[in-house]
C-alpha cells in the first residue's frame, strides 16, 4: 500500500476548524468533479466554461471575507486556502474567481460608497453580475502608479473617460468594470464603475495567449464614455486606494501560486509511482526522489509562509511588503516546482492530457501579473532599506 499523494506535508489543513476543513474539501470536490474533467479541453479552445458558474455560485464562497452585502465574514486564511484549492486543479478558474471576488468586488468593498456596495456586491457575490478590474494599459504596466494615460475629465455631474486598457480579465463578458483613470484636473488616480452598455465602451478579446488560456483577457477602448458621478468610487482618491485593493489580492495570488505548484507536484508524484522504466517505478530511483523532495520542500515552505501571511491579514497587520514578499517567493518557487514536475514526467510532461504542461504555462502568468517579481521586490526593497529604487 502506497502512502497518499498529499501536497500538504505539514498537515496545515488540519489546523483549520472542522467547518473550515469541510468547506475546503467541498471546494476540492467541486474542482475535481466539475472542472478537472473539462479543463484541458477549454484551456486548448481558450474558452470559458460558463456552465460551471451556477455550481460555483452554490458554493457560496465569493466575497468570503467581506462583512455584510452577502459576504461570508470569514477569515483571510480560509479564503487563501480556497484559492489554493482552486488553483490546485486549475489556475485559470482560480484567476476568474480572484478577479470577481477580489479585484472587482474588493475595489467596491474597499473604495465604494454604501449605495455602490448595496447595488453591486450582493449580485456579484451570487455571480449574477460579473466584474472586471481595469488598471493596466497597452503602454503602462508596472508603472501604473504614476503613469496611467486613461483620463477622466469632470463635466458637471458626470465624468468623461478616454483611453485604453489591456489584459483585463473577464472584460469580454463583464457586467461592471472597475476602471482606474487619471483625473486631468488634480492628476490623481480615481476609480469608476463602468457599466457594459455605456456608449463609447468596446472590448476585444486577446488571442493566442500561452498561459491561463481559459481566462478571457480583453483590450478595452473608452471613447468619450460618460459616467455619472454616482458611479465614481467615492472613496478612491489616489493610487494609494488602488494599492489597498492590490495588497489584499496579492496575498491571494501567492496562495494561487501554492495551488499551482501543489497540483503539479501531486500529478508528478502520482505519475512517477505508476510509470515504470528499467522494470521499476521511476519513483524508486534516487534522482527522481531527489527532484520530488525538492519540489515538496518548496511547496511546504510556500504553504507555511502563506498560512502566516493570512494570519497577519486576519490580525489586521498585513502591509504591502508582507504581501509582496509572499508574491515574489511563491511565484518564483512555483516556477521551479512546475518545471521539476514536468522534468520527472519525461515527454509526457509536455502533453496537455497529463495536466502538468498546463501548470507550467500558467505559472508564467502568475509570475507576471499583480506586479512582476521585480516590482514586488522593489516594494520589499524599499521597506527594508528605506530607499525607493523604482525610478
Ligand atoms: P512591464 O511593466 O512592461 O514590465 C516588463 C519587464 O520590466 C518586467 O520584467 C518588469 O518587472 C520589468 N520592470 C518594469 N519596471 C521596472 C523597474 N522599475 N525596475 C526593474 N524592472 C522593471 N491587469 C489589469 O489591470 N487587470 C487584469 O485583470 C489583469 N489580468 C492579467 C492577466 C494576465 C494573464 C496577465 C499576464 C496580466 C494581467 N494584467 C491585468 C496585467 C498585469 O498586471 C501586468 O502584466 C503587470 O503589471 C506587468 O506589466 P507589463 O506586462 O506591462 O510589463
């Protein structure tokens, strides 16, 4: 009898309460039964499996940490564990969920007025309205803090928005898009709730991505879009407010990286126990075991770090550099784990049907989005040295 294939070597999942553990396993079961059987097909087609949304909504895990507005009032630790569970099967679905529950709902939860929260959050929590988060532009990625070229011009009770956004997840089918634009009068970044039927708004799907192919990223064009003042995020007054949203979601991305690594490790371990060469399972060879142990070491370090990260978040002590360090470490280590997983699977490691090829590709997107490794390193570097090295 072989031991179970379990990527939680230090039993961190068992430190959760029985109710939390039950929810973790419920989400795992959803991902295994509803997503895993179809995921490679949709990844290849670069299409989103909309049929899973009603069952995803039934799990009632969207906006898990929010107080009120349909949110669950649960811990960030629980939310992180669930992000890991989703990414363990597929990082695209986990990213779709992260954009909805974290970036889009989070912008409204952290920066919206009471009316805006009441109008959008309960519907979004149920996936009856889908959200997107538009910060990045074709010519402005890492330098978004000071460099946004999308403009907002106040005109009486309305604002006129012009510009382009690139890479915006869920944009092709979103009902409500949080758009970050520079106010031409005070030069500050402000957030706007753009409804999908706004005249002057158009979106084009990005094709031929080599990672997260299920996520529908779009290029948005805003041409004299008129947005009423009541649809401006009332508590977003500068990029510092945007950064609050990113701090919260970056912690979730670190957990996603753990999930991606865990999915690859568990697939690879399973494979090496079944695959025979020279008359023996390849898992019995010393060099293969060495690879597996290196993968597990990285995975265990990442999980332990993320557990503490979420505890800090739950204690209200999380700051930008905590979230950035976790994002840097986990996205870097995940690249290493998925590449070793591919290696121990030989040629089959590059076949989609064995799953690990998808994890390898998707790890590249995790590495770059929500702040690249360099940008997150600079955030930590600034905090520990006192010197900003951004420009
Ligand atoms: P650039 O900023 O052009 O950077 C290129 C390279 O230069 C990187 O290695 C970077 O680290 C490095 N670099 C830049 N400045 C410095 C510096 N000062 N010092 C050292 N190195 C530096 N954005 C959204 O707004 N909404 C979304 O939903 C969204 N979803 C995404 C989904 C995917 C799959 C991807 C890939 C991206 C998504 N993004 C989204 C955009 C993402 O946040 C950006 O790709 C990211 O911020 C990096 O910007 P960039 O790609 O323009 O790279």
